[in-house]
C-alpha cells in the first residue's frame, strides 16, 4: 500500500502533467485559429499558483465551452443520394462557409483522389438566388446557387475539369432563379469529404 508521501508525490506529478498538457492544447488552439485573442489565451492558461479548483475551472471552460462547442457546431459531411438503378455514385462533398452559415456542394463523378484534391484551390464564390443545375446522364447533379448566372458558370467551369469526362461531356445545364431573394454572401471552401468506390477520406482546407 502506498504511503501518504508517495500519494502526495503522485498527485503533484499528476497535477503538473495535467497543467502542461492543458496549456499546450490552449497554446496550439489559439496559435492556429484565434491568434488575436491574447487575453483569452491567458485566461485559459493554468499557472503554478492556481488552486485545484481554479485549474479545473479553466479546463472546464476551455474544453466544454470552446472545444466541444466548436465540434458540435461543425457541420457533418454526408453524401448526396440520387435516384438510379445501381449502387452509390462516387462524389466530392464540399462544405462552404460564409458569414451566415455553412453550405454543401456535391460534385458527383469526381475523378481525383484525396491527396490530389487537397492540393487544389477550389473556387470561392458569391451565393445568391441564381441557380445552375448540371445534370449528368445517370441523374446525378451539381447544383450551384450563385449571385448571378455568370458567377455560377465560373464555379462550374473551375470544377468541370475534375469530373469524369464520360459524364461531363454529355452533361445538361439548366438555369433558373429561385423564388426567394437571397442577399449575396461570399463563401469559401471549409472542409470536404471524398466518397468513392476506390478511395474515401475527409480533410479541411487551409484557409478555413
């Protein structure tokens, strides 16, 4: 059975390890995502003078209210389903992020792998109420809601080279305007996931 002295030493070691690991997590979080919030970084950093209660409070606020909240608010990346007679369609699902929320964009018959896709600069664009629907022969679609038809065309032309040629060459383009008027919103790629017959994987974009 451990002596009281051994227990005291083990507790001090545990407390020191927890403090170092927590402070490292705080430093990494704010250096990558919130560089300008110097005060917040200091507020969540545990010092040697902190009591156990204060240390737990700093850890609680950081992990529960910041880390967990961020993960809960992060949108899921799920594949679209199109009606057809065989199997699932390989696709790239991109989540775009704007000032008012997250917006999915599915690109079926994506021909690149995860590593090749990560190296691309997928187009940023202005969302709006003008829609371009690119319909492929198997009834799968790319639906782009942009500020204008010209903007929608620009996005499709940037994505088109990475769609399987046998589908993009026979694609049918349809243009229409939604009934609901939407204020223009600039969006950029936030994260993506590749759903494929041979390869699959998810990743974030550097400019998120």
